């Protein structure tokens, strides 16, 4: 019998992120505490740029964005928010969306599978994802449960289970 496999990836659904940003923009436009502070959320290439006239206001904009991301099913582990910095008369925060598993995180996940997972399970790093294979589907599901129980720095999705 052939091996069963699945891939471990870390991706953000771009449409869901777009929807969350649109919802955050609507809330910022309507809320009274954001009037006349120049608060905004906008795409800047693949990053998000948050702007406001004061440091605490730009942090509040970040909180609104995070709440909308959570409602759309995007975990905060996928967001990499920088510190507020002054740019002219306004404060800005750059928020990066993490896509792909970095090599350090992939090695850490592979080590967890090797040390704590069933012995028949093998994992290999393929670019920015991890392929896990075994003869037993139950062992693969055990690995999924093991990784879900761990507190890792990246948001993991399990795809291509066959």
C-alpha cells in the first residue's frame, strides 16, 4: 500500500484579508474617536499601512484591524505588526502578512514530529511547506493533533491529505 501524505503550510487567504481590511476601513470611518485624527488602513504592496495623527490612535487602528482579521478567520500569528514610528506629522505601523513557513520554523516542526510523533511518520521540507508521510492515516492524524496542541509562532494549515 502506498504512503498517505499531507502538507503543512502557512498561508493567508488574500480575499479574507482584503475583506477584513475593508471592514476595518468602514469602522474607522464611522467611529467617533477616529474623527479628525487622519486614521486609515490601506494596502501598500503586500503590506498594510496603518496611519493616524497620534501614537495611541494608530495602536487603536491596529486593534480594530486585528479584531476584523479574527472575525474573518485569520489568526493573529499570520500578522507581523511593527512598532509605531513617526513620519512627519503622523504615526504609522507597517503590518506584514506572513505566508509560508520559514526554514527555522520548518526545522522546529520537523524536530517535533521526529521526537514526539509516531515512529513511522517521516517529514521533509519542500520550500516553504512541509510534507508529512506515513503508511498509517491514523498516525498522520495523530501528528496533526500533536501540532495543533503545540504553541508555535506560525499559523499552520493542513492540506492535500491523501
